[in-house]
């Protein structure tokens, strides 16, 4: 996995132009079965990929914390939401609550998430490859494939399944 993660940013760069073209064609005419195809490709990839050997998303980018996330996680720690914010979060340039530091404070040395059951929604949905209307998150996906080997593989599989 270490080699894969080291090579991933370059592989994302090398495929960037092709991927942009692919998404622009996809947006013009998304196939009817796109949602079910994404579900299938996502499930197949995550049968092969063990996130516990990776955790690159938790190590290199942090999630956004919604107000609901903050309330739920603060309650888990028996803290007031404001106290949780002051201890762990900061406001970023888009005015969103994000972690004060990465790797994520809640990531263990064994790559387990110590707040897994109450983790932010953005964490549970990452890398969003089973999302409906997948063509709408092309910019996010182009970024995510440089971080997430599973997302990279899913996009490659998608390109070979959909000859656009
Ligand atoms: S979601 Fe992607 S980046 Fe995160 S741990 Fe799993 S494979 Fe790695
Ligand atoms: S909260 Fe958990 S899943 Fe989310 S980034 Fe931190 S360690 Fe990873």
C-alpha cells in the first residue's frame, strides 16, 4: 500500500487531462444506468480494498464537520459543542469547520478511527464513489483520486466500462 500511495499523486496527474475530458462527455450525456454502475463499481472496489491498510484520507485531508456532526461527536465526548469546537476545530477559508490538524486527531496508530460510530458524515461518505448523479462531483473526484487509491481504481474501471 505504501508504494501505491506514493505513486498516486503522479498517476492522478498523468490521467488528469483524460479524466477531465471523460467527465465533460459524461456530464453532457450521463447514461441511464450510471447510479447502478457506480454502486456496482464502488462495492467491487471496496471488497478488494482494506481501508485499514491505508487511512490516507484521514492522514492527509480532514472532513468538514456539520453542526449535526459537532453535536453528535461532542455528546459522545460528553462535551458542549462549543467546547468541542474550541478543542478540535477551526474555521477554514470557506467558513467551514475543519480539523485543527491532520492526520486526524481521532485516527489511531492502527488506522482505526476512535470515533467511528459517530464520525462526521463526510468521513462515512468518502470517497463518494457510490453517490447518485456521480457526474456532478467531477471536480471533487479529480482531487480525491490523488488521495484515495480506491477512488482512482473506480474511475479507471468506470472509464473502461463506459466507452464515451
Ligand atoms: S477511503 Fe480511500 S483513502 Fe480512505 S482509507 Fe479507504 S482507500 Fe484509503
Ligand atoms: S474522524 Fe475518523 S474517519 Fe474521519 S478523518 Fe478522523 S479518523 Fe478518519
